[in-house]
C-alpha cells in the first residue's frame, strides 16, 4: 500500500464527536452487559480499515486508551493498517501477548482456540481480566446458545456465528474460574450483545 494511502486510512474514519459517540457506545454496551444475551443497536460511527468492522471499531474506540493494551488476532495483523488505526484513534498500545491485554479484538473467532490464553484476572482483582470483542456475522442465525445467570430472567437465547472452537467447553471452563474469567462482547452488524463471566451456558439436551 502506498504510504499516502496508508496514512489516509489510518488518520480518517474515527469519531467525529468523540465524547457524544463514546457515550452512545457505552450506553449500548452497558445495557448488553447488564442483560446478557440481549441484542442492542450499536451506532456505526466509524469507517475503519478492513477487516476491522464498524461495530468492533466503535467499541474499541470507546473503550481503549493509553493505559489499556489491546491484542489483535492474526486476521487483524496481516498488515499494519488496523493496528495503526487503533493506536491513532485510541492511544492504546498494541500487545503481542494475550495475557497482557485489557481488550482483545478478534476478527476470526473460528480460529480462536484458547480463551484461557487471555488474562483471567486474580482472586484479589478479578476485574483485571481481558474483555474480548468477537466480530460476528450474525447474532441470530448461528448455533443457539442458551444462557442463565445474573441479569437474565429464566433463560435467554443467542445464536452468534462464527464462534471460537469448542466454545461450550471453553465457556464452561471460563465460568468455573469465577469470579475470575474473561468477558465476551459480541459485535454484530450494527448491534452488540455480551456474555459476562457470570453467565452460565446451558448444554443442549442429549
């Protein structure tokens, strides 16, 4: 990519109103975290370089900052442009180590084989775990997940696609580490859902 084109891609496409945009994104995300499995509209107010999606980019732009290292999966690091875009628009450092990340962005969830590679926090400071943003193509047309736990009346259903390998087993292990464990943020097209670490995944009936 020519330098001028690369620079233009990096410097453009961020929030035009950072304060107002961040407030809208935070509100949608907090609603999603408070009611796991529920889907909330997420304004697409950025134009990030591919393969970073608009939904994932507004989330990382609102959440990340100078003190929050970000890990990017291999799909996002094939070229430097996504990394440079995030650094420019958030000030966040990019880390090569999952365990150091406060936030992670995953463009190819189906290739993510180990959720426990991220920081699970500690018993004293469980909030120091990684929040993992998964880019998904749908929240309603994948394999159905049945959820229970805080913020859910009875049960909730969600059907994201794609998802990490052996997700049911991985999430069961994550839940067993509670109050430690990662939180999942699912970035769909113009929407967001969440599975905080307190969420229980109900195995389908045999």
